[in-house]
C-alpha cells in the first residue's frame, strides 16, 4: 500500500477557487481503480494550509493517477493557487493487524 501526503499552502484570495478545483479532483480520483482513499484536510493550526492524504493499492495505481486528465489538469492550475512549493511525501506501508 502506498500513502502520500501532499501539503499545499493556498493563497487566501484564491481559496474558494482552489476548493472548487479540489472537489472535482477528489470526485474523479475516488472512481479510480487502485485508489483506497483520497481526502483533503485543512490544517488545524495553519490557516490556508491543506493536506491531501492519499492511499493507493500500489505504485501502478499512483502512476495511472499521475497521468489522468483530472490530476494533470489540477496540477497545471496548482501554481495559480499555491504560495509555496508543493511538499509531497510518499510512504510504502503495510496494514497493522491487531
């Protein structure tokens, strides 16, 4: 399982536009084969900081997502919304059983 955290610093003047674009990205990504979860969260202590928390079946699913039209379209618009470089961290994980 692959887990990705993408931290985004959003221009407050463009927050609503960013959220509208993100909503479309989330909806389309939830339909992808190999996507286990894909959610956007607002940082509790840092205004205008959002984190996309992604869980994928495997790297093939991530690669497919990264070439999808909804992701590439969002990525092309991201520089318009962001005030800092995107901070992405990828993890290879296994479920912990109880």
